[in-house]
C-alpha cells in the first residue's frame, strides 16, 4: 500500500522560506512520478510541482523560480523548497504519487491534482 507523509509546514513571514518533506513507502518508488499540490482557502486543489523518476521537473507558473522540487531515492524522500513566499502561497500542501504516464512522456504540474496517491497534507501559512 502506498503511503505518503508530509512534514515541514508552518508559519512564516512574506519573503521567507520553508522546506516541505514527504516520506514515501509501500511501492516501487523509483519508477513513480512525484508531485506537490496545494489547496488554498476556498479554492480547488492545484498541482504546483512534479518530478519524474529521471529527475525532470516542471512547475506551475505561479511558483516557477521560487519553488524547487527534489527527490532522494536512497531515502525515499521528496522535498519542496519554497523561497520568496507570498501571502497567496498560504494553503494546505499535499504530497502525491502516481505511476509514470502510459504515453511515455512527462506529467505537467497541473496533472498532479489527478494523481492517485496522497498524503494527509501539511499547512503553510504566510503572513504579509
């Protein structure tokens, strides 16, 4: 059974940084695509970053240049480094996983919202 557990959320002032972590277990992690999504108050869940098993990463326009997704396959961990945080980044952040796309290409960041496996989420609050 796929298990994902996020950590690292918290409260930070605008312009600050946070690093989210996702511990993964229960599947052949090395082949899966991993992503981060967020759900802001009153909004639908949206994908913000995705990384393929080969390390290729893509981002939503709203976080491009500020957020970085990375993975450590030795420790089955996925990270989201968030810099230059803004009040509009306030959201519940979720780690997600899915098998690689059947067409052999790469997922877009927005595709993360449709991934099949999810953690419980970690809250990020950015005050202005």
